């Protein structure tokens, strides 16, 4: 019996070692996970995730309230991000993001499975997507180890490529489209007729001396103002800030808090139908 048992034992050990070697050979990522899994995830996600993405419930609240100030509680965490799979190195990409509409950061997006097969690693969080009527929505899952709860945030595509002005310019454009871009006619405080145009990319014409505009959405940098604010000619000659209120299709610009209280705007402009 010994002559039979010993060869079988040796064969068993040999096969076991060979199996472990084969498993090790598959792991070429340094993560303990097979490379073919990474390639499958890359093939799945890559056609869908490129572009500039903005936080869906923030933009939705801005559009509904016509007020970034009213939407401030929705503007937390990652508010905008840019994914460019052309920057792929190995099985990961560094993704530039803006946190809380205030500070820039980079997050590593790894084409490795998260806690389930529908997510991939996004820094300490996880990223997934959903498709509906041909439109893609990205989803970030954030697990809180203290509360044992998982929070989700959804993102919609704002544009295919990062604007020349950077990610912050992408958020500005999304807000402009949501509440302000268009053609207007109305009057100034003296009753003079005004015809103005606000473009998606922050240009304005028809307001004397004013050429660009920025809707304030960084409430961390400017926490003290009590009304929504538009800054014209930002960081340029003739910089001028107005408080603003949008009521239905009418944009009212106020030079001071006293004007807001008295409801005597410097400009009262009604958006025209396109």
C-alpha cells in the first residue's frame, strides 16, 4: 500500500502547486485581481463615462429654485468631474473633480470591481452607471463605516470635453443653461429700454460696460451674502456685482440690499421666447 500512497501524495502536491502558480500568473495588476477582469470592466465602462459630469440633484435644485443659494445643501461632495479614458495608465485614470463647488482634487478611477460586479473603484468610493432612453447617468456610492450606510449621488453629462477655463467653468455653464442663458428685453432704473443677451459660456451684451458674467455658486469662498449674486467683468476692468432674483421669466438685478428691500431693481429684464 505504501508504494501506491506515496506516488499519489506526490502527484497531489504537484498539481496543487501548479494550480497556485497558474493563479499567480493571472494576476498582472498587482491588486490580487486577474487582468482579464480589469479589461472586461474597461470594455464595459469606457464607451459610457467620458465627458464632464455635474451633480444631478444640485443642478435640478438650481433650476427649480432659480437660485444657487437655495441649492447649497445639494452642492456638497463631488459636484463636477471630468473623465477622459484617453488618459488611461494601466487600469486606472486620475479624474479631476471639484468638491463642494470650491476646491479641486484628483481621484483615482480604477477598473477593478467594487463590492459587486456593477461598480468599479473610485478613490474610497465606487462608481457605476445606469442607462435610460439612451442617456447615461453616473452614480457614486459612498460607504460610511461609522453609520454602516451607503449614500449615492447621481451625475449627468454637461459636455463632452473639459472647457478651456477648467472644471469650474463647466459648472458655471451648467448653471447658466439651467437658469439664465437667453435673450432679454426690459428697462434700467431710469426706464431706458434694454436689450440684453446672456450666453451659455458667460458672455453678456446689451448692458453698458459689461461683457462677461458669473453666477456665484462657491458659497464657501463667499459665505456672507444673503442673496444670489451675479458678478460682471469678474477680475477685469469695471467688475460689478448685483444681487439677483428670477421670478418666472423676469430677471431683476439689484445694486444693493436696500434696493432688494424696496424692490426697485437697477435692471428689470424679461426673457424672450426663442
